C-alpha cells in the first residue's frame, strides 16, 4: 500500500466520510447531513486521507469563534462573520491509516488555511483521551467557564484544545 496523502474532499466522498465517522466515532455519532453541511459551508477545510484510491480517513475544519464549541450532531447553519479560529471539527483515521503521520499532516494543512484566513488560532475538542496526541501537535487545554457544559456531548474525556499560531 502506498503512503496515504491528504487531498481536498469532494462531494462524492461524503458517503465514505460518513461511514468512516460511524466506525471511528461509534459513541459520538453525527448524521451524514451534519457532516455534509460542514463540507458545503467550508469545502476548503475538508480533506480525505487516501492511499491507492482508498479513503483511510478524513479531516473537517471551518472558521469559528474562539472558546466556543459547536454542539455535536447539530447544523451550524452559517459560519461566523468574524471568526477567531479555525475549528478542527474532526480528524478521523481508520486503524490501517494510523501511524503514518496523518494527524500531524492534517494539522499542518489547517495551519496553512488559518494563516491564509489570518486566523491566529486553531481550536478543537480532544476526545477518547487523545490529549497527549494534541499536545504533541502544539495544542494546549483551555479550561474556561461555560466550556465544560458544552463539552459534555463529546464524552467524558473531552477537552477543549487551542494552538496559537505565531
């Protein structure tokens, strides 16, 4: 199998993205329509991780308000007029695509997008006790009043993470 690479997602990828999401996030399910909305609102922040035409993962990101967490499985309806960060909604890689540096590569793609949009931060939610990975990727945990309640829909181990772009 050739080394997987990230490419921009296409509308034709949405069914596979939804299938991967259901496998990787069995306890944090989101409807296919919710994932498709993220693609329609900000396609330049949506990527798939591909090896030999096989999708091994995806990453979704979009401009958002810093220190705000979109509720899981809820439509955004619109992106904010004055975003404070590029929010990494999800990076999901199937087991056969892991250990290939895919998460780091996706974060670097997100950094490029954020810089192009002049957004000084990346933000996201670490789930499944993956904070150590996010920490290695330059993120820090932020604990602010009001965030803990919004994190509940992401599971018990969820933590809001932020990376400042110098």
